[in-house]
C-alpha cells in the first residue's frame, strides 16, 4: 500500500515530468518553431559549443549526450523539441536567442512568488525537477510541501495552457 506522502511524491513527479514539461515545450516551440535551423546559426552553435567545452575557469553546462541530441553524430536527424528533456530545454532558453530573461535571483533559485515572468516560471519548473531528484530520498513529500509545490506547478502549467489556447 502506498502512503499519502508517497502518493504526493508520485503526483508531483507526474505533474512536473509530464504536464509541466509539455507546457514548457509548448512555450519553447513558440520561441523556436524551427529548432534545427536555430541550432545551426553560427552564433548559436558557437555559444552552445562553449557550454560543452568551457574555458578552465567556467563550469560545464552541456554534456556530450546532450550535444549529441542537439547535433546528432549521423548528421541526418532533424531535431525537434520532442527530443529534449526539461533540463535541455531550460539550457537552450537561457543560452540560445531569443534568450528568456532570468528572474532577479537567477534560474538556479526558487523565484519570488510574486514574479510571474516567463523566466521565473521556467526557474520554478527547473527548481522542482531538481528538488524531486535530489531532495526526496525516500520518494515521499509531506502534505504541506505537496500543497505548496502542487499549487506552484499547477499555476505555471495553467499559464502555458492559457497561452496555448490563445494561439
């Protein structure tokens, strides 16, 4: 039998990995309707290459497996947002024009609840994805945490769905 806290965890995982990721993909597709073409613009490819092979004083942001998704070794695949996970979508939104403006405290921290910008919503999705992977060691979330996380992710997802309906 699954406990209430384990059910909370599973519901948040589903909302984040399925529903919220689809909402983010919809947003991404509005900015990058032809991802393959965008990736082959010289400046974009150079920027992403620096994220893969940064200078010694900078942290690597992109890994070889992600690079191979963006630029398949065979050279024949057309890359679409369906090939990307949430982490790679966020990386592209942060680094490939048109760049999404970061919230005040950056993409790596949970933004102020009053900040409803695109950058803040993207930071929320990223934050809770990392939270689910890194901080829930036993696959459970308390009821109090569940309500807060659920409401936040639901709000972010509803914004994306509203934007999609306006298309």
